[in-house]
C-alpha cells in the first residue's frame, strides 16, 4: 500500500514541497498562471543576485541575535499549520459577487506569486552557497514561503483555478538586483507583509462579520513568519554598517518610497475587496505605513514623513495617474506616465525623519 501523500504544511524541505506542488500543477489553471506571469511595476517579480557575495557574509558581529533567531525558526512553530481544518468554512464561490470574486482572486494570485518568488530566491541561495549560517537561514525561509504559496494555491483550487508554480520557475522573467538592493527590498517586503496581514487579522477579529473567506483566520501565524524573515534581513544588514549609512541612506529612502507607493496604488485597484473587508484603503495604508516605519527603525536610520502635507496628495496623484495609464493610449498615456513620475518625485523629495539605530536589531511581534 502506498504511503499517504504529505501535505505542503508538513514538509520541512523547500525542494520536496515544490516537487509536490509541481506534481499538483497538472490540473492548475492557465488563466491564473498567466496573471502570475505578468511583469509590470505593480506585479511581484522573481529576483536573482550575486550569490557568491551573499555567501561571503560573516554573521559574527550579530552572532547572539543570529543564533536566537535561527533557533526560533528551527523549532518550526508553524509546522502543520498551513492546511485546511475544522476552522475552514465552506466558500460559496459561485454565489460570490462577481467583482469581489475577481478582485479577491487577483489578491490571492498576487500573494501566491510574491510568496513563491521569495521561495525561489531563498532556495537558490541555499543551493549555491557553502556558508553554513547563510544556507541554513535561506533553507528555513524557503521552507516557510513554499508552505505559504502551497496554502494559497489550495484556496485557489476551491475556486477551480491555481498557479502552476513549476511553470513560473522555468518561464517567469528574473530581475537581477545587487545583494544590498535585495536586502532593502526583501526586508521591506517581509516587514510590510507582516504589517498588512496583522492589520487585517486584528480588524477581522473585531469585525468577524467581514471575514468573507476563511484564509484570513490563518493570517496571525502567517505574518509571524514574515516578521521572522524581516528580522533575518535586518541582521544581514547589521553585519556591514556601510549598508545603512552614507550614500546608501538615499537608496533606503528610494526603496521605502517605492514600496509604500506601490502598495497604495495596488490596493486602490481592489475597491470592492476592501469594501467587503470593511476597510477603507486610505486608513489601511496609513496603519500599515505607521507599523512598518516603527519596525524599520530597528535597522534603517530614517523613516518617511507620512504626516507631511505632500504625502497623501502625492499618493492620490500617483494612483490616479496609474489608473489613467491603464486606459490611455498615445499622448494621453505619455501624459499619465509623466504625471506619475512627477507624483513620485514629489513623494521622494519629502525630507525624511532621522533617528539613532539601536545597538541590537532584535524585535518581537507585538501588534
């Protein structure tokens, strides 16, 4: 008799998890995979980098915090968590309001692609590296991201679609980033992911009548994985003071502005989704920015001034220009692109708020 097939939530090796998900992909949907394959300014990307440079990192300066974090991740508190159980309510996909279904599926596909892109990057670092500290970390993070992607795909299959993750690995375009840009972008992605998930989770705790899908019940443990991954990138940056000083502070400001602005524009493309959650996108953005800014003080010497008079109007202009770009052609499209560029310049030229970075980056999730 054949042994029962493992579930992705139980698997501790990212390679094994991906092999299982690729085996499942024969039934997955071309339409969902096509959405995941898109490469725009707003869609999640796949990244590659200088793996030799990352393999040369010496974590000795942060050894105590490093060992503490790795021990937490090795303990694997979320093993077995990311699968359906008795708390998974039946979803009436056929009865769901069409526009909500469309926006929610777009949210799930985008989230699945983002989680999987992290898995692919982390798995590649583990495969190519020889530095035990670094390869162990990236193996653990790849494990978590593979579970997340598999869990979202399980939810999508209920609606009759899913993302063919094996196809994405082979065919999606990869963007090269220098290691320091990987640190800035991925650190912010993980921390803002934590802030987004925990804000939605706490909101739905208080207003369960807006929880229109059971996947939101899993957001607390999910965001704690994101939190741990952000801690890891903070420690990687802490090993080299140059990464958060001098000219690199300008790069940090660029990535902060770009990540915040991208989130604002993307979320405003899903008005029906946010209305169903009972969440105003402007309120939600400010909550997430506030949490992320506070968290990023652990390693970044600046935060954005999200209370500045130019901040919110700049986001609104950027969002409107992006919406116009999607429907325009010719000179109108060029005009919308220029307006979007000017709005971004207005945002990035707002003076940043400076502060002293603590000696230890270590944080615990409290929101």
